[in-house]
């Protein structure tokens, strides 16, 4: 982002949760970039955030307890939740493999392209 503002690049990819939360907002709030020094030129469809996950071979009870603890964290341990989320997330939501099919497809495509490059 700083390289964009400094003119080293014409465009960069970054994340933005909404108009009030994202990399640009954080850098602006920290006075690292001037207010209004960037503009959005394209917004992707929803990309799910990185999930918390467990190994598939763990006991079902342990996996259930883990999910329950994560889902209860905001209420049961608000300071921990705030630390985990930098205060930028309103809640956790359950996710499933299907939510990440686009991310998996992109990752597999990038891996395939790397393998096609000489020395890659």
C-alpha cells in the first residue's frame, strides 16, 4: 500500500472488510498514508477469511468443543475475542469446505502454473 501511495505502483491488491475496515483504513488511522490517497478500482465477490480449523482425525467431541469455544468467545471472553480479531470482526460463523472452493481452485491454479515454469 505504501508503494502505491509513493508512486512505485499504479495498483495494488489488498483487503477491505467494509468501508470502515481494511488495510487502507488502518494505514490512514495510523497516519501512514494520507486520507483520500487511494481509491477502489474493483471489488471481488466475497472471499471467506482464513478459517480456524482442526485435523479431520480428531475425536468428534473435541472438534465440537473447539467450535463451541470459538463461537462463544465473543461473549465468554470479549477481551480475547478483541485481541484475536483486532476489533475488526463482529462475530465468527461456521464454515464448510464448500465455502472455500473458489480459494482452493485459485491455489491449485497457481501451483500448476508454478510447476510449468522452468526452475519452478
